[in-house]
C-alpha cells in the first residue's frame, strides 16, 4: 500500500512537479491566422509595388518637364551671354570713338587758340 500512497503523493502532493497549463488552439485556427497574415502581407506588397509604377510614370513626366525647362533656361542664358559680349564690343568701340573725338576736339581747340 505504501507504493500506491507514494505515487499519489508524488503526483498530487506538495512535492509534485509544477506543471504549466497552456490552452492549445485547433490547427485549423492556426492555419487560418497564418493564411490571413500571408494574404495581408501580399496585399500590402501588391499595393506598394502597383502604386510605385504610377509614381514612376508621374516622376518620369515631371523629369521630362524639368529637363525641357532646363534646356530652355540654358538657351536663354546663352543668348544673354552672347548679347553681353556684343554689348561689351559695342561699348569698347563707342569708348574708342569717344576718345578719338575728344582728341580731334582738343586738336581743333588748339588750332583755334593758336589763331587768336
């Protein structure tokens, strides 16, 4: 009888092993949760990548517009630089002509002064 008591005490007494009780969900519930999470991940990735193609199209159009504007501004800058070069040449010619006229004026003034 002692061996039976020992088994009962070992199993149900104060010296019995501690046992953790976990509730298990059925396998079909776990599979359902896994499938749901996979579907959620797939749909998120699909939305991300499908929206990405639209963004690429928009950015390509915007890039083309910016390039067109850049080319236009570069041409305008080239025209302004060419006009600036022409104005500098004309200014130099006008200044040379002005110096020449001042020399002539000084010469004629000297001629008039010497006759008096």
